[in-house]
C-alpha cells in the first residue's frame, strides 16, 4: 500500500517500527527477568506446588466457560426473538436489554452485595457467573441481532416452508449460520470473564473457589510480598490466553474487528 | 418477514430468560441503588435512616467525587487520543515494506489479552523507586530520569494512563489494520499518480475513510475508561492521597472499605447515568454501521 516510499521515508518507518517493538517488549522482558530472580526457574515450580494454583486455574475455567455458554445462548435466543420472530413489544424488550451495554459492574455493587448475601450465594461460583453473564448479555444481544438482521430474509422463508417449528429452526438453521458471530461473542466474553478481577474479589472468600486473577494479591497476603513469585504467577496466569491468542490469531483478528463494528 | 402471523405466546419465550436476568439484576439493581441512595446506610441490615436527597447534596460538595469524575474524564480523553494516534500510526507502518512488521502485528496485541490485574500488579512492582524500570534507566545512563513513578502525585496519574496506552494500543491498531485492509487499493494508486505525498495520502485519503473506526474506538474507549477499576486499584489504590482516584474506585472505597453504602449508591447512580449515555451512543453507532 505504501510500498513506494523513498529511502528517507523507509528508514524513518523502520526506525519507528523498531521503537514500537522496544516499547512493547521491554516491560515483558522485565517481567520475565523479575520472575527468575532469587530462586531462578524454580520460582515457577514453587508457585505451582505451594499454592492451589491448579485449583485457581480450574475455577477460572469453570467460571469463564459457564459465562461464555450462558451469554452465547441467552444472547442468541433473545436476538432470535427480537430480530426473527418479532412478537409485539420486541423493540421495547431490546431497548430494556441494551440499556445495560456500557454499565460497569461496580455501579451495581451495593444491591449485588446485599442480594448475594441475602440469598446465600456468597462464596459460590454463581455469585461471579450471574453478574458477569448479565453484564455481558447486552453486548451479545447487540452483535447477534445486528448479524441476524444482516442475513437474507429468504432464509427464514425457506425455514418456514420446510415446516420447521421455531425450536428446530433455531438449532438446525440459525445456530450454524450464526457461528461467526457466536465466536465473536465467545472471544469477548471469555476474555472479560477470564480477566475479571472485581467480582471474585467481592464475592469469593474461600481459597478453594478463588480464581487466577486473585493470585498476585494472594502472594502479598500469604507470604509478605514475595516479588519473584508474583511475577512467576503473573506469567503462568497469562500463558494460556497468550497461547490461545497466538494459535487462533486469525479468528481473533476478524472476530474482534467484527465485534467492534457490528 | 413482514407477513402477519397469528400471535404465538411461545414467540415471547425466546427473549424471556435474557430479559428476566437483565431486568432482575441491572434494572432492579439500578432501582435499588436509587432507593438506597436516600438512606444513611452502612450496607448491613435493612436501611432505616431516611435522609432524602442528603447524599446527593453531599456528593455535589464532595471534592473527592469531583476529582474522581475529572480523573475518569481525563483518563478517557487522554487514553483515547493517544491510543487512536499510536494505533493508526502503527497500522499505517505495517503497510509499508518495513522488516519485522509481522512480529509487530502479533506483539502489539499480546498486552490486550492480558488481565488488567496482571498488568497492574506487574507495573506496580516494576515502577517502584527501586524497581526494575528505574534500574533499567540507570543502566542506560539515564540516572536523571528515574522517578517514584506511581508514588509521586505529579507523575502517578500520567503513569497510569501510559500503562493503559501500552496495554490497549494494540486494540486500536487491530481495528484500524482491519479497516485499512478494506480500502480499495486503486484509490492509493490514483492519489499517487496525482502526485500526492505520503503525508497527503494519509491525511486526505486514509484518515477520512476510517471515520467509522474512529467513532467506534472513541465510544468503546470511553466505555472502557468508565469501567476501568483494576488498573488504578492495583497500582495506586487511588493515591497518593486521592490524586489518582476514579469513579469506580471511589464507589468501591465508599461501599466496601468505609461501609457508606447509601452514599455509594448515590455515587453509583451518577455512574449509571453516564453509562446510559454511552449505551445509547454505542447502539446508535452499531446499528448505523450495520445498515
């Protein structure tokens, strides 16, 4: 696109790319370096063996996967109602859901805290999964219903003529067609859930249920600030998402740009 | 799909689970906030001490509230401006014939997928006066530049903004990169033949064609700034003093640390109202984009 730059332009471009790379890499290198201080590579072993790290990992996975599945299903089924079946009042329903689009979870901390305690959900996976799901539903509905509206109308007519009832239509026709937008919803929701810090901080107290984002602070409280272990833990927490990103880079790229614009 | 069909009750069932959850948590939560905000309440037991609008008049005179609001706004404007500029510049750079652009494309997005909690705890330790970052500066002979980055009120908030820029410029980059890929290459060739310089090409062809991307990134940038909590909470905790406090952090502090649930609910209502504006903007933007 800009391939016909002259020499000074090319040198300048190359220089800027190098500066950008250095700025991006230096903090990452410092983090790795700090994680190897003191006891070296065995910092990682100690993090894995002396803390319930694998338990935290499993908990993060349980919370994230449940949230992703719930948001994909609830978002798509609501969009099916609003954009395909369209019973009277659908626009109102859509507005009711979309008002929550930009709402930070902390704006609900007072009632959430009160209700979670009152109905005995404190210190359960649900205390994190439910608020996370609810906060993510508006985005799921927004992108899914925009996607469905962009599909050719003949599709629904064909489904009708085949005599499929709405249940069959949803699972056999809509879900397969919506796979691209479902992966967008899955990527965004998974990242948000996996990286969520506030809700587990508020509602999870027992170590058995704690999630990965709490690990760095775990090291500060358990053993008077053991810096190299914090960095080793931070790297161990990050490796899964970074690996997933690099392996699925193409899906990520198209998914994230589609999710932003749709 | 305009044909009239008999009204089927079952058509309503599809949206019902999502509606129940959203109304039951978000709408009921906002209503409860509005109710609690009328009480002087610790958050424990039932609220009994009715004070009317006192929490709101207190809020208007609370300098920390205004500072948090201002910080949230400054954070939003600064991160959006810087991340859009850097993101666009990098997206244009990777379209030139430079070396290592593949590496840059991958690497710039790595920080985006990291947990803010991980990024914040790492930077907090790296940026202490005796931390890894200052050691690096000293080893490069830049002794005069070492700082108590997050502990000095003069540099703390700027440092937090730059951490966010480091983490999320990759997001703007990715959106611009995808959008530039969609621009018809014939336009570039035509402009080149007309003798446009690279600068003219970028300012008169590329930047205007990316209008949709600019708007999306501005709205999403403001929304994520409004939601930002972990980064401040885990680096400075709002300090030194209250110099880096933001709205989310101030609500947390009032409700969880100081048991001022009634006042926290009033603060939450302010956050809800601001969020509502951005919800509307995002819906309008996304429906106009997809048409």
